[in-house]
């Protein structure tokens, strides 16, 4: 029986973060599921487009985010 593969599974597979079971299922059945390949191709295209962006967050923005995260971490302990 083939496990039902979701878009989340395919996304994890694309970023090489899927479990070995999911990875094996996708690789063994990719040829018979063109919609999976189409979704993976879309992810590849989007990823390539995003790699062309040349921007980085402002250092002040990063500091605020890190400070807020630290605050949540300290209060959750």
C-alpha cells in the first residue's frame, strides 16, 4: 500500500528534510505521479527566482527580532 503523499511531504522532500520512508515512497513512485514532478519543478523554479534577490534585512530589524526571541525564550524557561 502506497502512503498518501501530501504537498507538505513533497516540500520536505524538496528541501531534503523528509523521512527516509517518505523519500523512498516519492522516489519509487515519482515517474507514475506527474503532478508530484510538476510540483517539485514549481518549487525548483520558485527557489531559483528567490536566489536572484539581492537583499538582506536591516541590522536593526535583525536585532529587534533576536531580542524579542530571546525575551520569549527567557520567559518560557
